[in-house]
């Protein structure tokens, strides 16, 4: 709500016509990117999200996109956001480009470049990914089931917590990404 209340609405929101609405959406996301850090990668992250929001608004509710099946729309949204995270976590635009080309199979210049390389060394991760996808897709509200905690559900949560903790503690150090 902060972005809406303190950036989008003061810029004019959607009250000054469609072109201004699209520009305001893009500007808010660009500023959101800069808020994360003074680097071109954060600007690219914000620009990608701003462009996606503006395109979605421009297409409107009766567009071809809205007539696509829900799983296809969810997949498109996921891919846009996932590509955005590549820019967010990269050290430079060049590194982001290398990584994206590697994911697309265009180059092999990035170590560990295979999108599924982790799955070949730890195939059980694919099983966990499938379980997470099923839970996410089938739960009407992902947190609803936590309101009715039973012994078996509590045991599942505790088990998942310990598995997550073990996985996190056995991996290498990941520094905090924000400036001090």
C-alpha cells in the first residue's frame, strides 16, 4: 500500500488517462527497483515489473491473455517474475544476460548452467517441488489449513521445518544482499 499511497497516487494514479496510468505504473516500479539498490540490475528489475504491469493494464479484461486457461496465465506470471529475480540477484546486467542465455540453452559460459542441474544430483528435490506445486495449486487459500491444526498437520509442519533447517545449514554462506 505504501507504493500506491505515496508514489502512484501522487503521480496522478489512473486519473489522467491511459498513457499517464501506464507511465505511472512503470515509474513506481522503477523507483521500487532503485529503493533496493543503486545498480542497473535493480533498475532493470523495476523496469521489467513496471512494463509487465503496464502491458497487463493496457490489454484490459477482455484480452486474449484473460481468455487463456488459468494455468497458462499463472505460468506466464511466474516466468516474468522469475526472470525479474535474475536481474535482482545478479551483480551486473552482463551477468544477468549470461545467466538468462544459459537458462535458454544459448551458451554454456555460466558454471552450473543447466536449469535442472540440481535435479540430476539431488532428484528428490523434484519430488518436493511437485508436492509444493500440488499444495499451492489445490489449496483455495494456502494458509487456511493452518487455522485448523491437528496433530498430523503439526507433525508435517515440524518435519518440514527441520528439513528446511537442515538444508539451509548444509549450504554455503549467502551474504545479505542489501547495502549497509
